[in-house]
C-alpha cells in the first residue's frame, strides 16, 4: 500500500480546521501530521520537520503573524513538497503575492473548495505513483 499524502495545516479558525481535517482524510486519504494557528508556530514545526510533509495548507490571515510569512519560509523546499493557500480573501493581488512568495496554488475557501480538493487529489495520486 502506498503512503498517504502527508499534510501540515496552518489555520487559526477551529471550525475550519475541524471541517478540513476529516474532509482531507475522507476524500483523499490524507494523513494530517500537525496543525498550527500562528506564523511562529507553523515555522517552528516546519523547521523541525523539513522533509516530513508533502503539502502545507496555509491560511493567510492568522491571529498572530501571517500565512504569507509561512509561505516565504518554505522557499527552497524539495520540489515534491507543495504549498497551497486556502483563504477567504483571494483577490488577484493576493494571488499574485502568494505565488511570488512561493505558493503553488491559491484557493478561495468559499467558492473553490472543489478545486482545492482536486488539487490535493492530484498530489495524492502523484505521491502514490512514486513520482513526487
């Protein structure tokens, strides 16, 4: 059996976290490694788990710090590791800033959850095929 897609979730809203975790597990068989609620907490986890994740899902607006700082910190990561921003404020300017900072994709929590899940499914299939 192939290993599941391993996910690190950076989200300060507990309701969103509690909805995303089972959705990722049930829909794509992902393994949620850890969660963080602040920029510092996320960077601390990432620094101690540099190779141990496949996908970081990052909210931009955190209670302390920003998701953009988290995305920037991941620059230089191995190519198999992807960063997806999942936010309530995906303006075109925000999308450009995220991509410039190193995000692989940006999704609107309200209107693009299907696209987000499809993105994750694609990563899961690549990981399962050993191509990641």
